C-alpha cells in the first residue's frame, strides 16, 4: 500500500454518473444442434457480452455460454473473432478455456466453452481484498508464461485485468486467460504487424499500456506492460491514476496516458520489491516489434522469491481458504 511519503499525483475529481443497468437477454431453456445445451445461472457481463453457466446433457458436463450484447454494434463480430482465436490458442497449448460449440441461439450466435472457476477479482475479495506477496510473485511468473504461450500462437490478449484471469473449475488448477474479443494478431504471414499510429483507445484504462493512450499499434511488450500495471496494483492496492475521471472519455484517456508517461518508475514502484520496477524498466526499453525475453522476465520474480525464502510451489492464498 502507499506509504505516507509516496508522491501524490494530480487527480481530477468529478461526480460520476450512475452506471446504466444492463438488461440481460431473454434466452431459451435449451439450444444446440440437438438441444443438448441448457442455460442455468447468470455469471458475468461485460461491454459486449453476457456469460451464463449451463449444462451439456450429451456429455454430462458443466459449460459456460457467452451471449453477445446485440445493443453493441460490434458484439457479434467480436464473438466470432473470439471463437477463432480460442480455437487457435487452445490447440496451441495456451491456458484458455476449451471452446466446445458455436452456433445460433434464438436471434444471435453464442459460444459454448468449458466452465471455469472465479476470476482473480472475486477470489481477491474472498482473501480479504488483498493477496500476499508470495501469491503476487507466483502470479507474475504464471501470467508471464501464459502471455508467452498466447504470443507463441501469434495472438495478443490486449485486455489484461483481474476479471479476465480465471481459475480452473472449483477454483483449482492452472490459471486461464479469457475474453479475447479485443485481441488481435501481432504476426501475419510470418511477419510482425506494422507500426501504426492514430488508433482509437480501447480496453481497460486502468491497466492499458502507454501505447494505447498514444494511439499506437501494440506489440508483445505491451501485453506484458499491462500485466505489470496489474501486478503493481495488486502489490500496492491502488494505481495513482485511478482517481482520475471526466465526463468526456477522450479527456480521461488523455490524462491517464499523461500520468503513465510522466510517472517515474521508482515512484510508481516505491516500497515494492525491486523486481517490479526492473520488470517495467525492461519493457520500457524494448522496441515495438522486439521479442520479450520471457525467461529473464520470469527469473526476476523467481529470484525475489528465492531471496525472501518464498517457496515457488507454496499454495496460492485462495488455496488456503477453508
């Protein structure tokens, strides 16, 4: 958490408008080629889709069903893209949910996937709204490895946040990356995508890499930069730009970007283990199309665990809950 000596950064405080209540779609009881899938409970909702739990009666297994929000113009296209990326990632060994079925359900297509456990945000609440240093360092290693496996499939996640990192079924097993609706390829036809400017911002502002604020095309290092901001958030409890807000989203994206660009890493990572600052510094010095040295980045956190005598195979905080 912030110490009394942590430098304070200028913030804009504006009264926030109440969030608009989302209307969940009306869904049939069963669907699928042979009506083998059933809807059950509401799980989560995002900007472009709603997620339900369900059941596959033919294979006797629990499922998750992603339903696009047809009030959003690009929601169906995003779901179609996610389906394609999930198939590539799953076949490529990346830690993602298994895609099971894609097809029509009433007035829209839906994506059926393996049902996973809670997201890191929900699990963090169960752990007293904070994680131990050992758990954060272990998460760093696992998530760098997960990012590498996704990148090896030619795909960037481009929306790192606690809500998009889930545990396995029953909150056991390895961590999985979810929600690839904003994802894209960093590689096409064996070549890195070109550097492009003047792109509109998207994703989760709190953790978005600086490239997004600047309107630049993203590379592999930018996925890791977003991960770095999330890890610092977990370690400190807050990021300095969280209190910024403005009715005009263009203004807030601009101001948060300025803070990310101007903040010194020793201030951002004050009172944290040196590995956090070293991780971010390494990424800041990388070129747009440079391949990250994933093993070296993971080793920063592994070395810290060794120095602090933290067992890298010790249980995560949530695994200790009764």
